[in-house]
């Protein structure tokens, strides 16, 4: 089992920055890819960024150039630096991990609110 706990959300003005963190614990060796997703009010959850087991990252077009994902070598901490925040980035942000033979585990989410 892998447990994921997000932190770092909050309220920020448009154009500002936030850094989200995700602490992973449990069977870290079973983690393959890790993700950030987000869900805005009244909208479906959407994929934001993935970092593969090989450390390659892919970003959704909406955040490309503004968000940066990073992960330590032990896979115990996943971070997301968010710069140039816009009101449309307001959402609950979720950390997720693809687990070998066990699908995807999710964190509880952290709220990011960007005021315009």
C-alpha cells in the first residue's frame, strides 16, 4: 500500500506562486508514475502533469511553462512549483501514484485558490 498526503495549497493573487508537496509512504518501490490532477468547482478532474518512472515529465497545455514537477530519487516526495498562477488554476489539487499491479492511489487533495 502507498499513502499520499498533499500540502502547500492556499490563497494567492493572480500572477503569484505556490509550491505543492506530496508525501508518499508505504511500499515506495511499487510506485511507477506519479501525477498531479486538479478538479475545479463544477468540472471533472483533469490531469495536470505526469512524471514517469524514468523521470520524464509531461504537462497539460494549460500549465506548460508555468508549472514544474519534481520528485526525489526515493519517490517519497513529489513537488509541483506553480508560477504565474491564474484564476482558472483555482481547484483542488490531487497527488496520485500508479502502483505496480494495483492501479492508482490518490491523496486527499489540497485547495488552491487564485484571486484575480
